[in-house]
């Protein structure tokens, strides 16, 4: 399966405008999610894990109690690709 190519800075900026609450941090898409409690955070991570597995694209994330911090990038492309933006959108849907 062919992996998507790294997006240039203009494409990243354009796609970033379509995402709420995501920002660029150290060359990665970043967002902090907060839930009512640990169960809510864990449910979110479970939903996202299933989507990410199907995409064969996995987030860098960190969970403490009701918070999940996420960084997305496509390591084999050396930066951001369409996969990162698709996963970010899936995460937004899972959090809503």
C-alpha cells in the first residue's frame, strides 16, 4: 500500500483551518482533549484506536485521568500528511 506524501507548509496551513482546537506544535498536529472522567477519556481512546488501526496510522498520545494529549505526524513521510488530518477529524468526531 502506498503511503501519502508529506504536505507542504501551504497545504498544512490550509487544512489546519478546517480543524477546530488543533494547532501546530513542533511540526505536529496537537490537541488536548478533556473529558468528564477517566472512563470518558478511555472510551475516547478505545474508539480512536479502532479507527487508527483500520487506517494503519497511530497517534502519539498521553493520558492522565480525564485528559488526553495528542500529537499527530506521519513518521515515514517525515511530516504531516493527509492521514494526520483524517485522524484528527476522526478524533474530533469521537470526542463529540
